[in-house]
């Protein structure tokens, strides 16, 4: 089973590739809305991509209000 740190790193890597920004510009504590300069529709796109990558489903109530990569990783980790 992956550690929270491994899951977080995968999320950061996927986000960097998807939004075409250097991975080193992203940190686990970053607010992904601000850092990626995205709106809620683009955030949903990211979450859908992560669901496919990890083979899970994240209910809306679990990601509502989540804005940083670390918390998103912990929600994903709980479903693995």
C-alpha cells in the first residue's frame, strides 16, 4: 500500500503534467485553486483525472471544501 507521501507526490506530478507547470513549483500545502490558477470546473477535471489514475471514486461530500494537495491526497489515500 502506498504511503500518504507517495500518494501526494503522484498527485503533484499528475497536476503538474496536466496543467503544464514545473513539478518543483508545487508543494503539498499549496492551495491548488490559486497555485494552478483554476476554477471549480477545472478542479473537477483534476479530481476526475485523479479518480481514473487511482481507480477510485471520490464522493462530492469528501472533496467539498478541499483546496490543498495534502488534504486531497489524504482523501484519496483513505479510498485506496
